[in-house]
C-alpha cells in the first residue's frame, strides 16, 4: 500500500493491488450513477477522465472488507477475465480514504435477475442461450480447481439484449476446491442441501458440486420466474416433495415441475441430487441442449406427469385433471401466492 506524498497527480492505471495507490475517486472519474449494491459494497457507472471510457467501479468499504479479501477478489477476477463469459476486470485497483476500488467493464443491460419476469420466467430459447454460456464460464473455473460459490441471476451480467453475450461476475466468495471454510451466512434457494444442513461456524469443504446445484436452481428460476423452494432443507415442503421424486420414493412429479419435459427432468434429477458426489457436472448441460425443455401443450393424460410407474392415488389424479382444465386447486393457489410474495420479497 502506498500514498502519494509528493502530490504528483498519478493515474489510476499505475495502481495495482500489489502497489495500491491512494487516490481521490473524483479526481479521476466522473461518477454517473449507481449500478447496484451488494452485502458490503456498491458498484457505480463512471467515466474515466483519462481515457473517456465508461467503466464500472466496484467500491468496497474498508470498514467491512480487509485488504487481503479485496486483493483475493481482485486477483481472482483479473485471473479469470480472459474467458469470454467472465466479466473483464482491468489491471487497475486503488484505495481511497475509506474504500478499496477496482475497475471492470460496464454491462449495459444490467444483471439477469431484472430480466426474468416474475411468475413467467424467460423463453426456452433465451434460457438455453444463457445456460450454455454460464456452463462454459463455470467449466473454465472448475478446470482451474476454482469454485464460484455464489451462482444466482444477480451475478450474471447481460451485454446483449438477445442474451447472446452474458458473463459471470462476483468472485468475492470464490475459493479453491477443497478449501475449508466456515458456514457464516444463512441459506437462499440456491444453497445446496449439504450447506443448508450445516450449523453456523461448522467447517465445510468447498466443492464444485455446490455450483452444480445452484446452476440447476438457476435454470428452474429462469424457466418459471419462481424459486423451486425457499431452502433445500427437508423441512421445506417444496424441497421435500422434490426430493421424494428425485430419490424415486414416488413417481409423481411435484406440480411446479410439470411444465418440463421428461428429458429436462432427467437433467434436474442429476443436477439437484441431494448427495453432492452423485451430481453431474455443469458441462453435462450440453447433452440436453438440443432437446425440448418445456412441454408443448397441457395433457389430460395423468401418466404424463409420472416417471414410468403408475400411481394409483385417486386424489392426485383428480388434482391433475383439475389442473388440465385450468382449475386451480386450493393447494396450488396457496403455492402460487406464496411464490409471488417470495419473489416480491427477493426483488
Ligand atoms: N460491471 C457491471 N455492469 C453493470 N452492472 C453491474 C456491474 N457490476 C455489478 N453490477 C450491478 O451491481 C450489483 C452488485 O454487484 P456485486 O454483486 O459485484 O456486488 P457485491 O457487493 O459483491 O454483491 P454480493 O452481496 O452479491 O456479493 C449487481 O447485481 C449488478 O446489478
């Protein structure tokens, strides 16, 4: 870390994380607007006075982020930048009196979360376009023994309106495969069950299978505009329902998964396995990319909602028939209302 005692104006481009200059933000950048806020820091759109380009500044307050943590996030982001589907981080980092700052390319269409219509989701075509690119970015990370650990739509930036260019970002939680970390945060729908199960401060070994689970949940969110569950915990009725099907305890597919084809359900069964070691790999999505993912029309044939064994539960059959005729059951109505409030709370 170094100050600039001689008062000679210095370019932020001379400052790197190993040689951190103390600069005044407004001497070098025109701050245009705030792009987003995270748990600790914020990201702003700024114009660099020296080059005239619009860039994104990630600003992390020293009160919450240690120099070592800042350097780790910056170094990882910079190291991963060469991949087409990972946000470009420039070799520019500096400190102000109160914050650490680094510079990234600006994404004109913001993050993916804002582009997923609540309760509707995105089209199958757009979802496939996004999933292919994120799979490539994650496969690149995993091949370098790195685990992202925070896969969610808020961490995917959109550079083209038709989603032909999206990039993964936010490597603040990323760690080497096998690193032992302690559980500190609560769970969100993307958190894998093995981490939901851990108690606060419990030691956890970082694994790419955690990214696989979050990637599966991400796909569900993109295609439906809903979360599949609140927590991947057996006490969550939606997760419990799914896991009963996933473990083949029942052949009946839970209602919120019925818009997907058997082929896509095969992928979900592997991606969202409760045992991390049994999950498939992110790159396996390529085996499913040319299949239909969404059922074309509603069917009145109950067996279409089952795997391969006939379920003789008459109540379930009745529920399916009602759904086929567009009649919402009480359970479904409650489920839908709950999903809506969850989605609103999250946005
Ligand atoms: N390069 C960028 N271009 C456009 N918008 C951006 C860019 N970087 C970040 N954002 C916006 O700012 C938000 C917060 O960014 P980011 O996730 O990096 O912050 P964070 O403090 O690490 O958040 P978290 O608490 O999720 O770790 C993003 O969700 C996105 O909407």
